[in-house]
């Protein structure tokens, strides 16, 4: 009976990088003979791919693990539970699993996902034995390159169906922004060879994916660690020429490494979308310096002005952290002033979360919860109003939209995104995922645009 086959279920937390890794984990397990389960409580193996960027991300994972354990206790079926991804790299996670979370049987860092089938086998063969781990040695700022994450190149992959696919172009990060755990958990920057990237994209395009999103923690530092001279701009040029590709996005770019050459290359390209996600983090030069960001507010403004001057239709979005240690009322006011001046299309806004092992977690003058949440509220109020005003100013315009999926709120409609990465609910009923259509915007809010198709794109 084929139902005897072992099954797996994967839950993914965190960024697109993890989503892409989960596709490889699925590919590896299926190559091993596992088939997908409908939900976690039916599965023989449950993989939780985790994120460590903020305390709240970790808490989500712990409470989810508790829920999975409760459900499997009730159903009587005990799966092999695997904690994969960034949290597995933290010594305190391993400690906590050993002390308090015995139902997690395997912990595996992002550089070792190719070993998951073997580790699961090991855990299944010795049901009462101790935690099976595969993690990289601890990385410190002092030893920037000593420990390495293995490059999970050319692993099998079960792609999430859709019109858009992720392609990781580089792993890890060498920046050590003082608040950030990513360089510790993801290891040093390693760029993939251009020919592997191109081949992967050609394959995806031939399978019908219309949009490719290039992933990396700092994509515009792409190639700094290769000796063939290919930087991010040259890579974009090559990808832009791949026949059949319709849209190219990339995530995340660092303002310090965004050169005018890159902006010009994007301007001249046919398929690279006019959307710039440039994490600002703070509007105060003093805080930017403490964060090790490598640019000033003036340099950031100059970059945004250059982009808007060269590509007037471009959208610019950002990330901002409030409540960095020692952030004074004046520093925060600098952030608000800059946000007001820049009038960016959107922002992800976060409360500073001290991450053990990072420089910022050791700094004096940590702000109280209340101070931080008050600041977040004030900033969000300002930015969300700006986002809404900009979106409303698009009413009456016609936008090119790549249709992606049914709208969860109105199942009779489909939704997609503009080249500038704005979500559009299409109120004509015929467009289907993969269609490129022109939509006349009739309604707009902070998080969406809405309207009918005016003509086929
Ligand atoms: N590599 C990307 C983003 C990595 S994490 C970049 O450099 O832009 C995504 C966002 O999470 C960051 O831009 C930052 O705004 C936020 N972030 C990272 N560490 C954080 C921390 N300790 N507390 C709060 N927000 C954090
Ligand atoms: Fe973290 Fe900075 Fe690297 Fe982004 S660039 S992953 S914020 S250290
Ligand atoms: Fe989180 Fe790791 Fe991504 S810490 S943001 S899942 S790189």
C-alpha cells in the first residue's frame, strides 16, 4: 500500500531565504522517499525552519513547537521534530532544547540542511537517544571568516507553485551591523558563481515562472568575495538578457553598497523592477554610527534623490529600528524628520530587540519597553499615513500588474503586484495567475490598490 510511505511537513518562519531553503529541504526529503503530509499532525517528520532576528521571532517558534507537541500528544502519533534554520545556530537554543523541549530530536543550522535526511534517519533509529545536531562552529566578530557555513549548492528543490520564484545569489553576511544576529547565524558572505545562478534562472523561466527574486542579505555586495570581477550590476545585466524572463526583483540591498552604476543599470534594463528596498534603520547620524551602518542620513538622502531623478516612477521602501540603545528623544526626532522629508512608499518598522552575542545587546542605556513601543507607534502613524497618501495619489493611473494568487479577502478576485511592488486587487474576474494586465486604480489604502483591467498587457 503506498500509504505506508513516510510523510513530512515543513513550517517556515523568517525571511525569504528560509522559504527558499525550505524548498530544498522538501526536495531532499522527497528524494529520500518521503511524501508531503496534509498537516503537521499527520506527518512522520516535522521540520520547523526558524528565524532568530528578533526575540519575537524566536518566541513564535517556541510557542509553535509547544502546540505541535500538544497536538501530537493528543493524536498519539509522535513525529521526528526537526528544528532547522537560524535559531539552531544559537548555543542557547540547543541548551533549551536539551533541558526543556525533549520532543525536538534534531537541530540543524542553515549551512547543514543537506544533511537533514541522514540526521532524521539517525534520530529514527535511536528513538530515545539524545539530540542529533549539525551546526557550524560559533562565529565571532573577532574571527570574521573562521567558521564557515557550507554552501548548499545545487540541492534538489520542490518549488512552491506560483508565478514567482526565489533564487539565492549569496549566502551569509560580513557586515556585523551592531544589532544584528544574522552574520553569526548565517556565516560569512559567500557569493554563488554567476553561471550557476543563470542556469537556475533559465530553468525556472522555462518552467513558466515569470518573476525571479534574487535573494541575499546584502545583494549589492554580491561578488565582492569572487575573483571574476562580476558585481551585482553585471549580474543584473546578464539576468536581464535571459529570454522569457518578465520581472526581476532583488532583496535586500544595502544603502552603503548601492552605487550609481547599479541605479543606471536598473534604469537601462528591461525587466528589473523599479522598486528599491533600502533599509535606513535610523535617521540619526549618531545612531547610524553606533549601528555600524556605514552611511549618513545625508548620503542616504542623496541616494534616494539620485534614484528618483534617474527613475521618477521608482518606489522606495525601507526598514527602521526604533529604540536602539541610547537613542535619545532627539535621535528619534531625527528619524521622524527624515521619514517626513523622504516620503518613502513604505516601511517595515521594528522595536530594537537585544540579541545575545551582538555588540548592541551589550551597550548601556537600553530603553524601556514602553519607550520603545511609544516610539514605534509614533513612527508607524507617520509612515502609514505617508504610504496611504502616496497610494491614493495613484488613483486614476494605470499600473502594470502581474497576477499572482486569489485575494484572500474576496475569493472571486485575484491579486498581484505592480512593478513598484504595490499589492493590487484586480476587480475584473478573468485574469489568472501569470497574466500581466493593466489595471486602472480606482481605490487605494495603506496596504492595497484596487481596480479593473483596462486592456491586456
Ligand atoms: N540584510 C538585510 C536585512 C536583515 S534583517 C539588511 O541589511 O537590510 C531585516 C530587518 O530586521 C533589518 O533591516 C532590521 O531593520 C531588522 N532587525 C535586524 N536585527 C534587529 C534587531 N536586533 N532588533 C530589531 N530589528 C532588527
Ligand atoms: Fe544584519 Fe546588517 Fe547583515 Fe543586514 S547587512 S544581515 S542588518 S548585519
Ligand atoms: Fe531570520 Fe535567519 Fe532570515 S535570522 S531574517 S531567517 S536569515
